[in-house]
């Protein structure tokens, strides 16, 4: 019992060393912090250890220190009760409670809100593990857990056969990062820095937009193949040629993403180094050292991933009930509402750094997340569906694929000159609004199958 508690309760590496704990891996300074790490750090706050020092029991003191770092050292701590409320609402729905159970849409809303602090904590814990594994493995961990919420939602939706939810939620994440997050950041950052020249590194932008264009091409080919065959212009060798083409394109997309990681983490790491951020006197934290031990970080990473999986299952299982209750299509909820709420933490961080005129970090968050979803999560979902026997392809239909193509095109043109002002952000926001209105008017669509 004592050894298990020691693994869970150890705090920072310095504290563990002071207590003579020689089993913990030595912590390193994290030399390569990604833009997503920097964005997430803007939502953290310093822990007040004054009261904890008065606790006489060392084990209890480490326990409380551990819980404080995980649950309270974030500006999103007020949203954690939504996790418990979502669990309670779900239990009341399945139980034989005397009072009437809460409506299903409340489970959906509470689960979606609860995913916000969990996503931020996953980013924090991934960074803590990276202190002990080195920059390369840490970069791979960030690449894996950077959009773990979308991955988990996609897996649960595929398990339940809800391919439309997978496609729409992933498409919505890309659109929200390219237009909503980037547009809001450039608009508010431009207003806050009217008298300052706002510049950013075009090299990073060119790499991300190139990958996004490749992703759009892989989405467009199955769509064009379907229309070419249905019009009689071409013939195919089998009825599932579109599905085979999608799987082949998914493999190519994953290979391209692996090459991108090698480019980012090895050969051209300097292009992706985030800007230094000065301490502006607030209570936010920019950590250069680990505050959790390796065992604690790994255990909490597993706990937070499990909680994310539970709430993601709630979202997937209640989305259709929420759609009927609100008289909105599943497409609109998946493309617009889920990405806005689910990615609120990193979105807020991107806006904060735009205010500070750190556009390289803002672009790293928005373009980096969009690239990761488009080139990693989407093709991974297609291959996982293949393994599960679910026929998911890259044909997102004409309206969805056209919206994605135009979003990538507008973003690429907006960022081509290496400078920014508020009007660029406003135009991106207008693009997102008209796309959102377009999917809103489809709320009465009879069929929800792709």
C-alpha cells in the first residue's frame, strides 16, 4: 500500500530527490516546447503551497500537493464540477430514481463542458511526462495526445456506427481552427496592437498549408471519383473502389504526417521553436521544470484519459437526442458546437498570445492543430474503421469538402505575406459565420447518412 501511494503521491522531481527517492527518473529541462504547450500554459496558475507546508504528515502533504497541481493549478478549475454533474446525470438516467431523470441533452451539455478542463489537463500531463522522456519522445507524445479528445470521440462514434458524427466533428475541428480560432486571434490581436507591426514566420505557415492542401486533395479524390462514376464518364473495377481509394489516401496522409514530424522534431526543429514570452506579472505559469514525478504524471495521464473517454462516450450516445430536442441537425452540432466547446482551452490560449503579439505561437496552435487533425486523426479514423469493419471513407460530401477546400484556400491567401492586421482576422471570422449559417439551415435534413 505504501509503495503504491508513493507512486501516486510523489510531486516534483526536486521534492522526490529531497526525500531520498532514487527510483524516479531524473527530470530534464524541456528544451523544445511546442506552441500547444505554450498555449496551454497560459491557462495555468501558480499553486499556493503556504497551507500545505503546515500539514505535519509528509505523505498527506504530498497527496494534497498532487491534487492541488492537478485540479486547482488551472484557470479552468471552475469547470471540473461539470464532470461530476455529467456522471450524476447519466447515473440518474439509468437508475430507478424517484424524481424524474434529467433530460438527455443536459448530459450532452455537461459532458461537453467537462471535456474542456480535461483537455487542458491532458496537455499539462503530457508536458510533464515529456520532461522525463526528452524532446523527441515528448514531441511524439504531444503529437499523439494533442487532439486525444477528437480521437476518443471518433473511436466511440465508430464503435456505435455513427460515421456522420466522426466526419462532421473532425471537419468542424479543422474549420474552427483555421477560421474561428485564427480569425478571432488575428482580429483581437490586431485591435490590441494597432500601433505595432505584427509579423510571423512564413516558413512554418508554408509547411502547414502545404500539408492541409494535400489533405484536401485526398478528401476530394473519392468525391470526384463518385461523381465521375455516377455520371457515366468512368467505370471502376469494383463497387467499393471509393472505399479502397480512401484507405490508400489515408496511408499516404499518415506517411506525410510522419515525414512532417521528422521535419519538425529533427531536421528543422528551429522553425517550430515558439517565441519567448515575458512575464507580464499575472498569475499564469510558464513552466521550465517538472512539478510532478514521472510515476504521478503517468498515473494521472491515464486517469484523465479514462475520464475523457467516459465523457466522450456520453457525448456520442446523447448527440442524437440533443439534436431532436434542439431541432438542429447532427451535422450542425458536430461541425459547429462540439469543436467550439471541446477546443475552448487551446482556443483561449491562442487568443491570449495574439494579444501579446506572439503570432508564431498563435499560428502554431491553430495551424498545428488543424494539420494534426487533417493529416493524422482523419486518416487514422479511416484505418481504425477499416479494422473495426465500419465502411468509413474520405468522401465528406460536396458541401463539406467544398467548405474545407475554401477554408484552406482563404487561410493560405490570408497568411501569404508574413504580416497581420485586424481586418484579416475579421474576414476569416466572416467566412466561418457564413459556413456556420449554411450548416444551420440544413437542420431539417431528413437523412443524416454520408
